[in-house]
């Protein structure tokens, strides 16, 4: 019996020693953890501002209101009317529907300590609810959590560029919100407290271990007023052209700053509205004759031709199994390079491309920025499509010369024409002007890409040819007195998205071709300060780059002249008024627009436009 009693006494001591020596630290840490709670303190997200400091996206402090269903159940055991009183007080204080709150609460588990009732309440409403529930003795069932709400003071204007936030932050394509999320979101803080076994916070133990650091503010190159006006011009112009959609890019060529970018599309009921996606960055187009800039520039750069070099141009040319034609039938004739550009000769441009060869033409397309991302702060940006040259077949050199092989976004086209405006230098588009911390400390930005594409003399010659497009060629209807412009029109068939015809990818299910109208350029020629690209999708039958996109380009040019306060050629910039009085022209389309030839993949032609 003594031995048994000794053994019984030794076993607990042995077990205790084992716990202390082998598991003591682990159990002690577990005990500390069970009585300790840590929660994050959200940082206030930085604002997104336009170039003048006008707020485009801001975060406002909000409170997430929840109920402790378990504690509310305990209160209801003491007072059967506690749950109804809790919901009634909360609904009245916050201004929400009482029945909806009750339905949410009823659908939760009885022991759920956190049932979200109001996701975004103002701090004032939350304080009101806390005071009233305290008076009613129901405060123990209330759970409050600091949060914020993203607000866009300008509504839908520019929203696809700025981006939106979901419950878990910005999505992968959510504009600047996603591109600069690491700077905007800041760094959350940390708060700790001791809690009782029942989960209640022990008074006096709440402390901030790490204060939150608010996010930086991002200043964009956009101009809020110009952005709104550009959107309205595009909506009116696309409607006048009977377009299914369209995009516009407006900016400064020398800095690459985007002042306004807009996209429109048809809603389900057929109304033209601002697009749900960032079309200027995300949508790529076979933009037709505007791509003729590249073979002409490369041929001049390499010394193969000059502006006055004569090229023998037949009315059509056949490469392997494909025939390419000019818009208007004509006999074999000699055309200068200037005339080939001014009158947008497909055949003349193809003959220049043949002199270059496919490898040189492909390299020139890359040099102008096609087939690669521009690097602008738009996560949904497309690189377009430029097939590798070793995959080109016989007719592809012709198709690439007139813009029906490759595709590009509106921003890529805009940047490509800025090469000529910048005397041969490529300047990458910019959407972010600066980033700064809440205390005003600037954040270093990545250097903007700039590279030499053409020498200054080659760029000058190309500019002269583009100037002829406006003075005597396909865009001659849209010259603005006092503001000489250099531009290029484009009209191309749009591929059928449904691939209805197995042999002709451009023939739609309705049995006809659908066209893209383009006009891109800059002004004034002597000192370029404004560059514009317009693309209209699936326009009314018979419209061209001139008659379809031309009215929009003209209206935007007049708007930009007024908003930027540009002085006409020959005026003294020191005495010129800030902003011109000219009102933007209302885009109009002439019913006398010429028909588009049916036997070419890319067509350009002059048009009489109202």
C-alpha cells in the first residue's frame, strides 16, 4: 500500500515537471495569445487628382457597423424585445431600412460574433447609433470597425482611366487605382488589447502599437474640364456618324502628357454612352492608312526617296493572290512621295514598302512603338498585334504598309504621330504627372522613355507631306485658319467578329463591309502643342476618315485651342489672349459623302462634308 501511495504521489509530480520542462513555454505562449487580440488600423487611401489638383478620386472616412449576434441573443433572454429595439435604434440612427437589417440578422448564426449590417456608415451616424444604444443598454451588441469609401466627384467622367475599387481593392484592370495601388493604399497600422475569455475587451488595455501611414496622392496629366468636354464632343460626333463606338486621345506631343482620353460605345438599348472599359488603351484596331506614316518615314530616313521623288503608280497592284487598289481608278501615273501621302495612295505606299523590304518595314513599325506596350499607367493596356516578320507571307508586306496586317491602340497611334511632331523623337505617353506623400514629400517616378526614331531632316520632310494632307489632300476640309496642322486620314474595313464568311474575314453576316474611320495629327505645325487621335467604329455606310472622323477632329482642335489658350500663327504669344473665343464646332456629316470602294481592304478619299 505504501508503494502504491508513493507511486500515486510521484506520477502527478512527474507529469507537472514534464509539462514545465517540455511544454511550459508553448503553453505559456498559448495562454498569452488567448488573452490577447490584435487588429489592423486601415490607412487612408491617397487621392487621385487632375493636373490642376482637382480631385478625381478621394477616400472618405466611414464606419462598418456589425452586430454581435451571440451577445444580442443573451440580451434577448433577459428582455425579449432587445433584438427589435437594437435594430430599430440602429436603423433610425443610420438611416437604413429596418426590415433589411432584421432580415440580415435573422439569416445569421445565433452565435456569430460579427454580423455586418451597414457596410459604409458615416462617422456621425455611427456615433449617433453608439450613444442611443448606450442609453438603451444595448451597446454590448454593437461592433464598429473603421473603414473608408472611395468617391468620384466627377461621376462617370474619366472613371475608366482613374479606375474603381472593389471590396478587396482594385481589380487587375482598374486603371490608375491598380497601376499605382502600392503608393495609394498606404501602410495599415496595428492595435492590440487584452480580452476576457468571453471575448470582451478589458478596459484600459487598448493601445496603438503602430500608427497607420496614409497613402500618397497621385497627380494625373488629365485636365478634368477638358476631359469632360472631349467626352461630350466624342458622344456627339459618334452619334452624327452613326458609329457603334469610338475613342479619342488628346495631349501634348512634346511631353507625352495625356490631357484627355475617352471611349464611347452603344448600350443594350442602342444609346451611345461612355464605355465601360478603357478603350483608348485596351482596344486595338487595324487602323488602315494612318499606318502609311511608317513606310514613308523609313524610306525617307534611309535616303531611298525624297518628297519630290516620282514613283510610277498604277491603279492597282497584285502580290501573289491579292490585289490592292487605290480609292479612285486612274491610269498609270507618276506621283511624288508628297502626293502619295496627301492623297493616300495605297499602291504608291506599297511600292515604297517593297523598296524597304519586310525586315526593314517591320523594324520601322517597332521603332514607332507598334507591337509593344507604351508603359502608360493603364493595367488593361494592349500591345496591339504585330506578327513577327518571319511569319509574314507574300502579300503581308503590302498589307502592313497600308495598315491591314497589324493592329494598334489609339494611344499607340497618338504616340507614333508625335514622333514627327517631336522632330523624330519618340516620347512615351504619360498619364501620371507626379506622386507625393501626405506631407508633400515627392516620390521618385520612373524615367519617361525617349528615343530617336528619325533624324530631324527626315521628320521635317514627313511633316511636310502630312501638312499637304490638310492643305490639299484627304483632310483638306478640316484646316483651321491660323493653326496649320499635320495629319493623316484612314479608312479601313473592320474584321467580322463572328467570322461569318469562311473566305472573306471582312464580310459581315449582313452581307456588307463595316468601316473604321480615323484621323490623327497635331497643330500648330511650327510649334506643336496639341495632338489628337480620333477613331470611330462601324460608321454609317460611305463615310471615310475625312467625312467620319474629320468633324470630331476639327471640333476637338478648336476645343483644345480654346482651353489651352493657343495663339494663332504669327501672333505675339505675350499679348495673345488666354483662351480663344471660338466655340467647338458641332460635328456634322454630309449626306453627300462618297461611297467607299468595295475591292480594297483600305480606302481613303476626299469627301464633301458639311
